[in-house]
C-alpha cells in the first residue's frame, strides 16, 4: 500500500514538472468549469446547459494549431477530472472541453451517442475537432449511434 502511494505521488510529481504555466492555468480553469457544469446539470435541463456551453470568440485559429491545442486542453480536462473531489461523467467533461475550446477559438462539436448491448443501453459524450474525437480511442465513435451533435459556429 505504501509503495503504491509513493509510486503514485512520484508519477504525479513527474507529470506536474512537465507542465508549463499555461497548462497549469488550463488545469485550474478546467477544474472550476467541471464543478460549474456538474452543478448546472443537476439544477438545469441539458438544453439550457448546452446553450451556456457555447462561448463566443471572434477569432478562429489555424487548423494545424487547433488539433495540437485541443489535445493539450483535453489532457488538462482529463487530469482535472481525476483530481476533482466529485465524480465527473463524460458529459460534464465533454461540456467543459467544448466550452474551453470555444473560448480559444477552436471549432468543436459536442457529440452524444448511445449503444445498445445486452439488456441495457450505454451512452457516451465526446468532443470532436476537425472530425476527430479528442481524447478518445480511434474506433470509439463507431461504437455509438450518434443521438445529438452541436456545432459551434463563430460570427
């Protein structure tokens, strides 16, 4: 138990030492937004929350930069969700990432899909940038039937 905790702390320290100041700021922003969307989904309808999740940004950045920045921001959201004191669902993480990307001028698509297996249904939410799911396995999108998709159109 003690060696596992020590290994975990060393791994976290190594990850933390590799982060730049902008990564730390994105991590902090993601942590607070995860909390905000977590609470918002408990008090408001998804339709209302999804309207909030579309920040306005007047500039659109280059396509080559978008994919790299989206991956960095996805890592920040993922790490923030792991460090959070509340359990974060894929919908909360996807709303947070979608909002953060929009604030930085990165066009993204918030997707919600479902898959029937056995006697149950499994649903999942993810974000796509330039048609690619961010932070997901390559074949993930093929596993789900797309139920809802919201594109952000900039003015």
